[in-house]
C-alpha cells in the first residue's frame, strides 16, 4: 500500500485560514482523495473529495496540483468547533482494500 | 434514517473470550467496512464487503471474522480475544465503493484484559 503523510499537529487562531497538506506517492489519474474530520469518541465525517485541480464546497476547498504528489485541504476562517483530527484518504484504483487512512493531523484552534 | 449503528458502545472482555460486534445500516448501501483505531493512530481496514454474501480481507484481518447475510448487517466476530485487540472499532458503509463517501458509525470501544 502506498503511504500518505500528514503533519502530526497544527495550531491556528480563530478566524484564520488553515491549510493541511497530505503527501501521497504514485497515485493514478483516477484515484480520488478524500478528507475526513474526526472529533473525540466519534467516527470520521466526510468533508470533501476530489481527484484533480480544485474542488470547493460549503465548508472547505481541496487543491490537487498537476503532479498529484500532494493535496491540500483548506479551511476558511476556522472556529473553535473545527478543533479535530483531519484525515487524508486516498482511494487507490487497485481495489477496495487499498484504502489508506493517513496518520491524521490534529488541528487545535485557539481563541 | 438512523445511518450506521453499532452495538455495544463499550465492552470489556477477558483474554480468550469471544464476542460479536454488531453493525447495521439503513441506507441500502452495498459496501460495508470494519476498521480499528488504536489510540492516537489512524484507521486500519480489517474486513470489507461489497454486497450480501461477499466479504474480503483488509489490511489487518488476523483474529477477526465477518459475515454478510443481508445488505443491512455486517457483524464482526472476535473468536479468541487478545490484549492486542484492545481498540475502537468503527463500521462504515458506502453506496458504490471506495470512490464514494463512507458513512461511519459511532464506534465500539473494546478493552481486553
């Protein structure tokens, strides 16, 4: 299984934009990248998904450069309720078992 | 819709005991998954199913068994509990497979002593 790498932790003040990067090697053109958010004692929750360039929804943006060796989750104007662990998930086209959760990035939003 | 439900929420097992973790979904999803999450770590796939009667191993299947007799249910069986199986177990489902959003249950916390 190919490996994904994320920063272990990040701190941000309320109202700032936060960018969390995920490094992933050897992903194919059709491989999707998905970001999940997890609060303590809860299951992960879907945030955003994409496979190329830029995707935006009501809560986040996902940027994937042309070389596809990394992707960046952007959270605009974070609030205290955004304090959570964020996981980058790469869906390798080789099969369902090739679903790799990264180690996660613990985001702490500071008042 | 209740989404994905899991029971029990918490369980303590003695070494060598057996138990079944229950998972059910009411979204008519074909794909279901079992993950374990050790403290401070990411999720690791144990088993998955692409439909009733079809299951396959994930990254860490040793010590576990699954069955899928209906679309709704996907129980996970621990036959001989070991301390290394102390973890939080999450069940998830998706409609069309790995490329689709997975919906997770609330988790079952298991402690093996």
